[in-house]
C-alpha cells in the first residue's frame, strides 16, 4: 500500500526563482532616482520663454559660480589658516572676516539656487492628499505668498545695507566697507523671491504642477491625479 506524499516545497529539479530581473529593475530604479537627485548646472534649461529664459540661465550660471567659488575659497582659507598657525606659528589675521563674508555669500546665493531647482524643504503631506486642481491651487498660493514675503524682506535688507553704508562702517582687519559683505543678503532674498513669483506664474500658465520654473513636482502620484 502506498501513500501520496506532498513534500510541501520545490523538488530537486525545480528551478530556483530568477532574481536577476528583479535585481536589475531595482538597480535601474535606484539609478533613475540618483539621476533625478543630481544637479548638472551645465545642462540647466530654463522653463521661461524668450529673453526671460536667457536671463534666467545667466543668473543660474552666476549663482552656481558664486556657490562654487564660495565653498572653494572657504576651504582654501581654512587650510591656509591652519598651516600658518601650526607650521609658521602665525594665523592669518583676516581669515575670520573673509570666512564670515563667504558664509553670507554661500547662504544667500544658495537659497536662490535651491529655489530655482525646487530643493527647499516642503511639508507636503496634506497637499499630496488633495486632488490635482486643489494641489495646483495650493502650489500657486504658496509660491505667491513666499514671493511676497521674500521680496519684502529684500527691501528691508536693502534699507539696512544702505544705512550701514551711510554710517561708513568698515571691517577691522580687511579695512573694507562692511556693506560689501552685507550686499549679498538683499540680492539673495530678491532673487529667491523672484524665483517663487515666476514659479507661481509657471503654475498658472502650464497644465502641470511645478516646484520651480524648471522642476516639476516629482512625487509618484496616483494616475487619477494626472493633469486633465
């Protein structure tokens, strides 16, 4: 008498599951995500039409140059100051003031750069749950309000810089006017506010949702939320 036995698993001749395709898909998805996260300023294309697009590209190149110059100059100044202190026994007396100026440059050029590429931190849990039209309206409203606030701040910052220039203050070590360092504050705030204003205009004139003039909303939203 015999009984049928169910081994409950694959037999010795059963082929193991093919994981090559799955691994390739995961790797391709990871590479695509990395490509989206990387920013190549040499390939930047403005989403604005005509002369506005050309001006936008020129400003983008200036921002990228200012950031690269600021970071490299700060690193070089820090290394030089350390070498002077421990090798020659004498620090660079102007290093602190130069680094302070570079920090201001990097910070306020960086906020405009981040706004241009849609890289500012966003709290979007509520807006992502909204339907397409409501989410688009929220993006227009957020961009407009942010633009107004930043442009107002740039005006007050410019007033402060003009007041400082009128008082004739100079930096102790470098002996240069203090407003030369502070001028990046209103400039960065103005450019950032302008970016958000253009983003609001882009969302009003384009059927898609845009985080900036050249960056679309990149979340994988449901198909039903696609633009009508």
